[in-house]
C-alpha cells in the first residue's frame, strides 16, 4: 500500500505534499525527526489529507498532479472537501 499525503505546519503556515510506501505514521515520524530538508524547518507537521494507492507509482503521479496545481486555494479545498463528509 502506498500513500499520497499533505502535511501542514501551523508555525510556518505551509503545506508539504509527498508520497510514501511506508505507513503515514512512520513517514510523519521521519518528517518530525532531526534531518535536513524542507520539513526540518518546523516540528509541528501533521497529516491533514491522504489518499491510498495500490502502487507507489500511482501515489507519485497523484503527488505530481497536485503539485502542478500551484494553488494553495485548490489544495485547501481538497482538504476541506475530504473532512466535510
């Protein structure tokens, strides 16, 4: 099982978009650990959205699709619609 996911940091007021074949809990733990990279800037990341895929390549394609939007509004709408139901 693979996942496409969106993280949010309140302190940075920013989203991070990614994909993984690990569990979301393990991936988040790695984002919150000491490392270099974009998510190392904050320690308050949380998973605000995710989708499950049967292959890592499909999860990666979804990541690329959402990144191409280049629209915070559209990403927020995706998150809101998922929690509205």
